[in-house]
C-alpha cells in the first residue's frame, strides 16, 4: 500500500484581537429613528416600559462596531474553529457526523418554538417522539423505562448514584451500604459521581485478560456494597465474558448493577443490559446515536432502568394513557426529584430518534460490525509503524473498539512525546487524538477509535499522517516538538495553566487582573 | 568566575552499563573486573555527550563543575563548555567513594542541579552522599534503572536540563524513590532468575518532566498526588492514642509521620504511640519488644514502585514473627493511585520464609489511595518447591 499524500493543509489564522478590543466609540450597527411624539403621547417614553428596579444606572461595557464588522469577526472565528471537521478518530467518544436533515428538523419552528410549560394537549407530537425513542432504547437494552433529563454521560452516572442512594434508603440499608465498586479502565465519571453522592469507591485493577478479575470482585463485595458501575468493554476494548457472573455476585450481596454504555458502538444490537442482569444502564445520545457533542452543552445521557427502579426515576415521566394520549406524569414519592429541568434536551432526543429510525435494526448492526472491523484494521496498520506499540502488548484478544497505544519507544529514541505528535498531526488536517484518562498507566499513550462513519481512505490517511510524523520525529524532531505550525494557533506555553493570575475567562476578569492593559 | 551563571554539576560513572551486555546485573563492586574480562566497553560517556549536545546553543548561560578525566571533565571540555574541574583522588578505575566525594564537593560549590550518567548504583551513591539537598537527574546509562531520577532518554535529559537552566521556576522538582537491587541478590546464586527484587534507599529530589501535560479532554496537570496527601492527613488525625502504630519504609507512610510532626526515618520502620515516636529505624528485635510491650498494633505499609514485593525485600525487619504478632488483618496498605495504575498486573510478592503466615497474606488485599478511595492488589507467595518437599 502506498502512503497517502500528506495534505498541504493551512488553517485560517486571522490573528484578530478580541471583539472587546475592536471598534471605536460611537460606532453602531443600525441607528433607529426616535419615537414619534404621537406615539410617546399614547404609550409614554420607552424607558418607562422597563421597571425602575431593572434599569441600569450605567451603560454596559460593550464593543462598538458596525454590523459588517460584527459579522466579519464571527465568520472569522467560525473559520478558526479547530477540529471535528477533519478526520477525528477520537477514542472514548465515538464521534459521529450529525446529519443535516436532523439538524434542519430541530431548527423548524414547530420544534424550536415549543415550551415545556405549554399545555400537554399542544405538545402531543414532541411527547410522542420522546416516548417512541424511549421504546427504541428499551428494545436495545431490555430496560423498562428511559428518562432523558441527564445532560450527558457523567450526569446519567450521577443519576445512577442518586438512585442507588434512594433505593437503599427506601430499604433502610443506606447507612450500611456505603461502597460502590468500579474498575480501573471504566469511565472516570463512575468513581467521581459515586464519591459526589457520598459513597466510598473501590476500584478494581486491570488484570492479564484485559479486564478486572472475578476473584478481585469477590474479594471486595460485602454487605457494604451499594452498587457496581462498569463499562464493558472499557477503554482497553476487550469484552469481559464473565459479566453475568459479576452481576450475580453483586446481586447476591444485595447491591445494584449499572452498565455504563459509553462504549456501546461495537455492541449495538448484540447485547441487552437487562438480559445480562443489570438493573440500569446509560446511553450517550450525543455520541452513539448521532447527536452533536459539545462541551457539556447540548448533550443527553439517556438513563434506563428495570421495573424495580422506576419509582426512583426523576420526573416528570412521559406515559401513554388508555386513549393513546401522551401525558406528563408527576414523579412519585420515592423519586430522586430532578437532575435537570423538564424532560431533558429534547432537540438532541429528536436528532437521536431520527438517526435511529433511519438506521433501523439492520443498520445499527451493520454499524456495530463496521466499527469493530475498522478498529481491528487500524490496529494492524498502526503496529506496523516503528515506534508504535500496543499499551499492553500482552493482550491479544480481539477487541470491540479502541485500545490504548503507546509512543514510549519513539519518545525514548527521539525525545518526541505523544503531546508533540498530537500537535503535529493537526498540521495535516486531522483532529488532535485522545491521549488517555489519568493517571497514565502506560508511557506516552494515545487512544484512536474509528466508528462506522469513517471511510477506509480517511482511516488510512490518519495512519499515514501518524507514520509520517513518527518519521519526522527521527529526521527533524525540532519540527515536531515546536508544532503545530499550520494551525490557527501555534504551540502554546502551557506553564501558566495552573496559575489563575495568568489567565482570564471573561473580559471583566481580564480587566481586573491586568488593569493597565485596557483596550 | 561567573557567579550569576547557572552551576551544573556533571558526573559520569565511566563503568556504568558495562555489565548488561555481558550478562551481569550491574558493575558494582568486583563485577567491574569481570565485566572488563568479558569484553565490556564504556557507554556512559557517549550517553552524556548525546545528552549535553543540545545545551551547546546556550553554553554562555552555565558553567559545568565536573571531576577530572572520564568522570565528566573530558566530555564537557570536548563540547566546548566552560568547565571547572573539581579535585579527585581517583586513578584508573573509579569507585563509589570517588562519586560521593565529587558530589559532596559540588554541593559545597553551590551547584543547582547534578546531572549524572549511570544506573541505579550511581544514583544510590549520589543519594547517600547528598540526600535531597540538590536536585539530581540521571542520564540512563546503567543496567538497572528503577529509581525515579532517570529521564526517558539522553535527549530528554538534555531537554530537561535546558529548561532548568533557562527558567528553573518552570520545572517542578519532586521527590522520587532511589531503588537498587538488594545486596543479597546482586551476586551469585540467583543470577539465573530474570527478575531481581530491589530495595528502597530513600527519597531524592529530581526535576519533573511532564510539566506541560495537558490534552484536548483534560486540562489537569500533575501536581503531586492530592489524594494520598489527604489520606495521610486523615490517618494522622484518626490515630487511636492507646494503640501502637508501625510505619514501613517509603515516602507515603513517612508522610503521616511528618504530619504528626515527628522525626522518623523514611528508609526504615518507625513506631508511634500516643502521637509520639517510640521507635525509629527499628530492627526486628526492637519491633517484637514494642509489640510485646504495647499489645495490639496497626502496620501501615506503602507499596514501593518497581519493587514488586510487599514484604521480604527492603523491609526484612518485618519478619514472619512480626507479621504474626501484628496479625495480617491489622496491616493497612497505602499507595498513590498513579503508582498502582503503573503496576500491571497489580501483583505483589511476599517472602517471609513462613508458609503459614504467607498463606494468611495471600490473595486480594485492599490498598487505600485517597480518603474514601481504594483499590486491591493481589498478594502472591512465590512457589518454593524445596520447602514443600520438606514439609511433606
């Protein structure tokens, strides 16, 4: 196979100041005419329409620009957005394209203009979509009910820890059951949310098969066990075949079992959490189900559970009455209350519904198969690159998705680190790769993952870019270490990142920290 | 000369790394003579030159202090650095004493960083001479390099020195473990085994290399382990005043002693009763005496990175008798989460020479990593075929 031609990529770099530093005093976008006297006579002065308690005594500090300047500035910013439109093989995230047809759909007024406090008679259409999507996820997981309130995967994990608390409290066992068990390569939101909900956390280490051992689980399970929270596969990528035994062990001890389906892509239509014995599970609609992912904003962690846990779900729940009408049912007395407002991020649920219906059961299975194939194809080619090794070369079982690779050998030979390689790869139009959750347990890690979206040309290009950069690390290491060179911004000095006096996240904070440097 | 210039100590162990290629585990002691006989050649000087090469562009910013000849001066001069020679008695082959005298002298001369080329033996010699008074950084050139002072490669060592010279504030200095193969295993009988247990000697200061650690998904950077610090605080505050506490060697357990405001010994076993030190750097006999005197006790044991052993190496004072008296259920294991994450698989051996006690320790044991956070490690007893035959 001949390597792909490296793209002569150049990111737009407008090098403009912040909008707060642009423009000139008095410059305006549109100048409106004064109110005609006749109108003032009837409605009074415009200012009087604002309650005195809400009026500003001083004008806010805003940039003063013409309309054209504003538009130009924001277009430039959008051109400088880094990532997610290159080749983005971002491990742990199953990045997917968000079909424009779904985007268009949710921008239509009949969706975007809805308000959750409208009378439910006027919300029947959207309630039906949410209800039907609940049914689709029930089919994929075997669970009894899904809610969409959680604003992401970690929020859904937190929903689980709150439900764990409420469940044991309802049985008078919360004082005794104060431990949650998870595994070393599970998503860090499991230990984090368990701790946030007040539980002690026991993390089982990775062992020789690529997952934690049954014996380790047996050693820690006790009458103090409140729940088990696991991913399967986790970030090592190998499916734990003992998972039913795990669930049985925890159930025998009286604990609940939660399946974090962040890594569902390779499993779609192949396993059902409830059939494995799990009490609850979570899907990320903003990843696996084709919804947009964005910095904790428009995300949804769909949380589903078995009948026994339904009374603890956050409300309101969308139900279908005997006449086929969709109703919002207030949560019951055992409910944990709200984890977020209303019924969640509905536009994302609609996108996920559209995506899942378009795929169909067959489509989901094909997608799962393609992504498993793509990841194993990548492994073969990646390991042919000198300097790239598998993080745990001992693990030879077939994987369902990503795994951790290591550039430790390359670093030892050339001094070029995985961060340098990550930066340099973005010079060729691919997005920065995912390194590893912390603490790093293998040297110089990187974790690529190819879902079903990517063509073989994209995957080959990504691998060829990595091979090219590894070769550069030997021939011209300085170029790699000082990269990126073709990106919007070049190599950053990260030394001030932990020193709040060195950065400001708002203009106000900037003025406070640097009073001498106003505009 | 050049009072304001950065003062860099350089020391090369010219015989380091020679044993590896001829199948010896290091060149400590008499092994050097055998290494030469077997045809080994020096490697540490090449590595040092490779490492220092990247400093050529900034050579006006520092002065090198090095012992004469092959121990550093030659290489530094060849690269064209301003070099001060420090006195040395050595003639021909060098010894641990030469290294130790040289680094003590460097400290007196006010060096800000000592760069050395060698292995664990050299690191240990330097540590024993100067402790953690000056940060040290190792260019990997030995056969054994388990101590935390070594850079990944000669190049990364050079880069780190360069950042240190240009802006010492940007480089973090942290405490790292000095480990070396336990004496009893460095020669003879076990040389066929592929694995050599190591012993913990103490904590040295070393510049830290991952200071720019950040990524697309995580903006955190490593600033020591907050979890284990908090755990040490929690333990220090919750000690029962009428119970005896024993602390095994290592920085993690020593942290608790420090929080209590006591002067213990990081490399040995200390004992605390009623928040007072009742024993420091104890031997087996003294521990047994304390246990008889005070009764019930808790033993805090740290997991020492790279050692692979929980009991029986580097802490032989904690004998089968001691463990029996303390009782395995009263042993509390502590580690930073990172250290445990880097052990794969998380198996630790015990070798106490007492099958009955070892059997009680075998299996999965809890390891505390932060307040309310724990993991498990698997304690393994090495198979002793002879011992079993005897038992039958």
